[in-house]
C-alpha cells in the first residue's frame, strides 16, 4: 500500500472522529448560526417596523445556509462542503444588498462566508482553498453592500443590532477557526501515527532496506542487517567500503545498472567476514534526485547450496569424462577379439577347412551374426564416446558425395531384399563435390538405411535421395514403415532413446540416430525428422558443401 495514501486515509478517518472535528461539529455550527440569525431577525422585527427596512428578511435569508448545513449530519464530502459555501456566498450577497453591507444595520453578516470557508475547509481541497473562496465571497458581499448604499441610502442602523451582528460574526469566525484547527491537529496526529507505524514496519523487516546514492553513500537504513555487516559502518563509511576488495567491481557495476533503470542483483563477501555472502537487490528510486533503493540479505545458505551443486556438477562431469575416456581408449582392446571371433566363425560357416555338421554350421552362423551385431554396437558406442570426449577428429577431404552413399546403398541392398523391402536410390547424374569426412558420411547413410529397413514391413519401400541445396547437400532417407508417434519424436536423437513398443525397441539400441545427429553437427549440419505413425518416416541430414572443422 502507498504510505502517503495510507496517511491520508488515516487523516480522513481521524477527521470524522471527535465532537470538534467531525461533521457533527460543523452541523452544530450551522445550527447555532441559524438560531442566532433567527433571533436577530425577531429582535429587528420587534425593534422597528417592516416598512422601515428589510433587515429581518436579510437575517432570515442568512439563516437558510445554517439550516442547509444540517445535511452534514447525513453526508459529508468535499462536494457537499463546496455547495454549502456557494450557498453562503449567495445568501450573504443578497443580505448585504438588503441591509447595506458594512454600512447597514447588520455589518457582521458580510464576514459569514469567510467564517464558513474556514470551518468547511477540507484537506482534499489543499492549501486552505475554501478559506480563500470564503474571503473572496465576503469581499463580494462588501461590494454588494456598497452598491446597495449608493442606489438606496439605508436607514440609520440600530446600535444594538449592529453590535450583535458583529459579535455573532466574530463568534462564528472564532468557532470556525477552532473547528478547523482541531481537524488539522487530528490530521497531523494521524499523519504522525502513520509515519511512526511506517517507521516501525521498516525497522521490523527481516532484511536490510537501504537508501543509497549512486556512488554508494548510504542515506538511510531500515531493518535487520545481515551477519557481519554493521548499519553504523554502512552509514559512516558507505556501501562500497563494506564489500570485500575483489567484489567491489561487481557491486559498482550493479549500482551503475540500477541507475540506468535496470533492476540489478549481486552477491558479495562482506569485508569483515569473507566466509559469508550478502545478496543485494538494487532499483532506482523514482524522483528527480538520483537515488537507489537496495535490499541486503544473508545469502550464505544460497551460496552454500550453489557450492554443493557446483561440486556435484564437477564430480559428475569428471566421472562422465572418465567413463568416456575409458571407452574411447578401448577401441583396440574391444574390436580385436571381436574381429577374431567374426573371422573364425566366418571360416567355419564357409567350411574352408572341411565341412561341419549341420548343427555346428548353425552355431557358426549364430556366432557370426551375434559378433557382427556386437561389433556394430561397439563401434557406435565408441564413436559417440569419442564425440562426447571431443576426441573424434573429422578426416576432411574433397570427394564426390555420391560415392559413400552408393556404397551404403549397396551394403544394405541384400538385407533389404531378404526382408522383402524395395530399396531405391535417387542420386544426381553429375558429380556432387563436397568437403567432408567420407567415413562419417557413409556411416550416416548406413545408420539411416539400417533404421529404415529395420522398421519397414515386407512389401514396403525405402528411398534414398541425395541432392544439392544452395551451399548445402541434403541426404534424405524415407520409408513406408511403422512411423513414429509425436510424443516419441521429441526424445529421438539422444543416446539410447527408442520409439515404439517393446517389440520395436528390441530391434535396436537407440544409438544409430544419435550418432547421425552428432556426426552431422560435427560437420556444422543439422538433422530433421518428419514422421506419421503408421505411414512412415523421413529423416533429412543437411551438411555444408564447403569446408567445416570440428570444434
């Protein structure tokens, strides 16, 4: 809540309390004048006949605003008060015209608008505006009386009536001043109470609120200071002096950002306790004088959490890097035995040293197939490990992009034929020169073709397209297979992420597409997957034709 509006609200409520400050006092003031004016009218009527003057009528006219003021008992707002003052001005002008004003029988009447303005003044008008309006209305009443005297010279006034009218006017002014003064005192007391409550609220804050100049000088401080910081030192020495030397540049930069209109936040070590941390939030204070509002709080727990998280992150990265380095350096140790297993099983399967019994022949086929699958898996894992460890080096060379793609198609044609899948290649008729890693491009084509053939039913089709697109070359493999669900598309491309049901996941490891994406990114390219469940999938890899080096 805005403190100034709260003070005004308290003042308005205070103005409505008490006999001398509420609308009851104003209504009573109006009623007393109405009674006094009516008594003067009766005295004037008794003292001199109506034919000799219009003084009784003027006094009764002046009683009308007093009676109208009783409305304050039911409704009191600035609009009603302004309307009452206008009524006083009109009635006084009419009465002055009838009695001759200050030179007539009741000269005290001309002071009534001033008295009413003093009594009716309200803080919402500001700067005693109604008092000034009442003084102006009294001046106009004097003018009306002078004009009346010039047009129609008045009868000699009655001394007693003149004295009584002046006395009643003086009493009305004095009472109005008393009512206005009491209301002003109530508003001041309410404002002081609200200010004291605001001060108490600020000092009760769990954090430290500061009013700071752009260079770091502290003008005011409220609330509880963080540990190892002294409010007295902050006020005497300034904010920058309380900061540890290496952190002062960051704090000064935050002060400059806040002065520029941006919210700034900084964490620093206090000079008196280097093992602690203090958080500081800064914002420019609205106003012509350049100042900042700051909140200082203990950031020790947050700093400790960040240290623990950073330590855990470093440890996890070290463990992951160690695993990656281990796998990346195990290429020879893992591949050599598998190559021997595959080679010997292939000799046995072909019967180069004599025929084998049918059962042993089946075993040799199974060993050869399992060894080939395991070797392909290990190759993918090792390649991904090298990429993660930033040890995969692209062997960039200039070649025709059609060659590695054609080799991949030739290698996959037999597998596609055995499954009953139609494999077609759409390659450019003219050479397509690129600067890239030939083995990586062939690996990309093989992995995409292997996935397409693997997840396409018998009778389906797989199409390989290679074409230039500006300064890029696009390799696209489309199939009419099972397709991929929209929720699975978001996960594909990460290691060991697979789509489909358990039967589909059993056919792969989830490394092929991840390796394709990684190899494409090493070349500075990108991978796009478009698929519809039950209709098929199209994977496009775009690589730059020009020379790109791995980071």
